[in-house]
C-alpha cells in the first residue's frame, strides 16, 4: 500500500511520528516508544525507509531535549495482527483456495501478539533515551511452509499445481523437488498454493540489524542496536525537503530524499506511484500539520529546542 502511495505513506509514518513526538514533549510525557519494524533495516521499499526516517526523528529528539525519553523497538511480523498473512490464509482456506504466496523462498520473522506487547513494554522500561531495541524473533519462517501447515491443521491437504509454476526458476533443486512431490500427478490435495511473484519493493528475507554492533540487556530476548543517528540540526533540512516533495505529490522526489538520507534505502523496483497530481484537501490538511511540526521553536534560542507547533 505504501509503495503505491509514497507521499501519503511518508506523511503518516514520518510526519505522523513527528507530530506525536511533539505532542508528547509539549505535555510532559515521560516516555514514548516507537514501534518500528525489521523493514527499516536496509530498506528496499518506501514503507521501510519511512520507518527508518521515523527512527531518526526519535533519535534526534532524544538527543535534543530531556523532557521525554524516546525509545525505538524494532521487530518483525505479529501473528494474527491486521497486517499478518495468517488471517488472509485462513480466509483463503475457508473459501476453498487458492492460497497466494509471493515467492517459494520468501521468509519472515514472527511472534505472537502477547509476546510482542510484553517485550515492547519491557524494552520501554529499560530505555535511557534514544535507544534502538531489537527483539529476538527466533528463526525466520518460510511462508510457503506456513501456508502448508495451516492447510493441514484444518484436516485438508495442500498442493502446488504445475500450471502455477511449482518448479519455480529461482528455487533450489532441493526445494523444487519437494514442491514437485506435492504437485506430482496433478491435483494431489484440497487447497492449492500458488506463487504470484514478489510485489514492488518486497524482499525475500528481512533483517533486524543494519550492522553487527549489538549489545545485551537485562532481558535475554531484548538487544540494543548501535545505529547511525543525526542531530536535529542535521535532520531538519532533510525533513523540510521530504515534506515539500510530499505536499507536491512528487513520488520521485520522495524517493530521492529518502535515498540521500542515512536510511540505507536502496529501491529495487521502479516508482509505482500514479504520477504527479494536485494535492487533495485531505493531503493539504495533513501537510499543514506536518509543516507545523517541522518548524522549530525559537523562543529560548537554545540549541536543544525541538519542533513545536508553529514558529514563535
């Protein structure tokens, strides 16, 4: 969704985070935890790059004031959440198939909703300010195998129809043989699993760390990552350029700013935004709020001043 709507995605993920952070400081909130994602690590799509920019916003604000302690917690997919494949697969099984998987080799990290909630709260309690915490997600899960297990849990049998490309050209010989065993002889099961191809910006696998620089904490499943950060003075002009591109609905401009920022963003597909268009009233309203959030507060003249609503 974000890949097809980069301007709105950035307004929401980057400037929405900035607006919430600004409000937290304005009312004296002690702690703010940004729930980030493994897609922020060496992102190949706008969603991941925008989440890394949101991390940079919180890191910069953490270093520029002492009222609110900002923390970032980075993890993968949560089973059963709105963005999880599990509800989608369950619905596809109920409808008799097919189950759609983008690629035979695609893997993702998973944890349950209770696990994620508890670890986020515990990581927030460990925060000193500006921390980037990474949760131990265990081993990545192959999505095709997850789909297979879900079908079998219902008492049905999955199959990979040859017409849908079971012998996928990018598969290892071993994996191709395994899928061919299921597909041998044509229809061997009840629910078909088909491969639809990677979506724009989608990676075969996700990472949790940009570098190998990771530290231990008092919790065995929570680690700290030593990631690059910018001062607010260095970040502000980047945000202003990004904001201008969003207001003007310039998808290519958004991509360029994200690539030039220290996000490690390396897109692997062409821009899929549907061209430049006039900002809608809703976009203009969102953009105005974003611009106000970027504006710096000059009342005290301190280098530690952070963005508040409007200039004074």
